[in-house]
C-alpha cells in the first residue's frame, strides 16, 4: 500500500530561485507539448507520441537560443512534466469512453496558478543526506522539517508550492498494513453541520466551524486586497496574507479530521458511513457550511486508515431512509422537517434523537450490506487515494496507442439489437 508523507521545506534564497526556475521550465515544457498535440489535432494529423514530444519539446528546444535555459534544470523534471500531460490526455479520453468520471481536456498552465509542482523520480538521483537535508539535482541541499521518520525508502518526491508561498516535499512511500488489536465495537456515523459527527453510541462531536470563526479576519484582509492597485507589489503582499489565512484554516481542518478519524478507527472494528451527495449540497444556501465541514476528505481518511489498520469500512446508499425509520422497532413513519430534532415513535413509544437514530440506522444498514456482500467482493481491495494529491502519473508504457494518436481508436461498443421503431407522438 502506498502512502504519501508531506513535510515542510525551508529553502534558502538561492534554492528558492532554483526552484522557481524548475517550476517555470516544467510549465513551459507542458505548454509546448500541449500546443504541439492540439496543433496536430486541429490539422487532422495523428498526435505526436511521447518520444516525439520529448525529442522536439526538450532535446531540440535546448539547442535553440530561445529555450537554452531549459538545460539549467534536471532533465527528469522536464520528462515528468510531459508524463503529466500524457496522463491528462489519458484521463480525458477515459472519461469520454465512460471508464471514469468525466474531466476536462488539458489546459495551459500559468505562472500565476495557485499551485506549482515538479517531481523527481529515482532516475534524478535525489537523496536524503546524513544530516537530514533533501538533496535535489541542480537545486542543492534543502532543510526539511521532519515530523516523523519515513517507514521505507521513497520511490519519488514531489516539490509543491502552494498559494501561500509555502514549499512542501511529498514522498511516495510503500507501507505495510498493520492490524490493530481487534475490538468488538462497531459504529455508525451520521455527518452533519451543527454536530460534525454523531456516532451510534450517542457520542456527538461538535463542528469546529473553522472558516466561520476566521471570517472576520478574512473579511478585513480581502477588503485590503480589493483596494490595492492591480499589478502592484502591495497587491501581491495582500494576496499572500489572504492565502496564508486560508491555509491556516485548511491546516486546522485537516488536523481535526486526522485526529477524529484516527480515534474512531482505533476504537472500533467496523465503521459505517453514509454516501453523501456533497456536489448537490454545495449548490444550496448551505454551501459555505458544507465546504467548511469537509465531509469528503474526512470519509476518505476513514477509508484509507481502515484499510491500513485492518478495520472494516462500509458505505451505505444515500437514499437509505435513516431519519424516517425507528432504530428500536424498525417502523417507518415518514420524513420530518429539519427543525424536528427529537420525536416519539408512534409504534413503540421510544423517544428518539434524530442524529443518533440516523447513526444507528446507518450502522444497521452497514451490517446488512456486509452480510449480503459476496465473498469475492470482500477480498478485492481498491487502491487507496493519497492524502495529498501529487502532480504526476504513471509511466507512458500503459498508454493506449490510439490515445496518443498512433493508431485507430477502438471499435465502438455494440449497440442494442434494433427493434421496431416507435412512431413519435405529436401533441396538438
């Protein structure tokens, strides 16, 4: 199982310039490769392959006077940038085929993007010095704020610069799954806004509402930013202040999610949650509160930690009537408005708390789903998403030939057998 360990870097002035140069060169190579492929598509000719792009965009470009500065950075950084472009195209085509969720086509990168990243693989010969510094080719030894030891030798490292100007090193590490001591406890979790998580045992975890608490300061900083002249140095400084405040909120929310998810996984053998329609909820008037809660990231943490520590994780369908069924007798008495937080079951007379009752029903649905699941599905393990996304992808060996323009596309899926056509009805 692969995990990602992220550490803060403290580069010096010269190293900051070298990193900025690496970010810029990787961005230029990505944009040049994108223009080459889009130009071929517009001309109706096959798209250039990865080998052709590497030769024209990197090797031949270094010999040109206008691109000679590409040789000032590691060649691995430039090659990985082209691999990122290739992965973006493969994801786009896979979305069109229906093999994954649809994503937009690759777009040009800008130096004003909030996130810049370059990746070094083992071919770049980067290393960690005996003194604990990160040695990168043509950049130097950078001080790392180590918070823990790496469990094994990393396979790659990605240098990330966020909107607040902070620089991180993201290591991809292969880890082994370690099972925690078994416990007989099982828990269902009902996520909400007033209480972030309500457990089936009656425990309620209050939502920290970090963005709401920082709104006053953010409002002041954003007002100062709006009054700065565009293109001025003062506007850049004001933008950094706003970005740093948002970064503090995001870091505090991530820490809250990590602490709560770790506690739940350690104390329970099985965890059941509801598959929430977050994309639909963020279109409502509760959008800011939903974003502030961060349900999706919390559920992702529960999922990969359950796999890492040998726990059972279950998602139930979002259409389960968890708030309409009595958890004591199982009688369904219909939907209730949101202001009804407690009610008495008409069948058995039990006084029910809305959130605790929903968590108990989620736990019961999770148990039923585990019992009804086939044995083969239980043994199948899906890849675990990394805690922090990386600007990278796998190699181009697994790329379909037609995706790079080197062959005809696959034949279309067979259509259903044609039957008798229905005559369209015209309403008068």
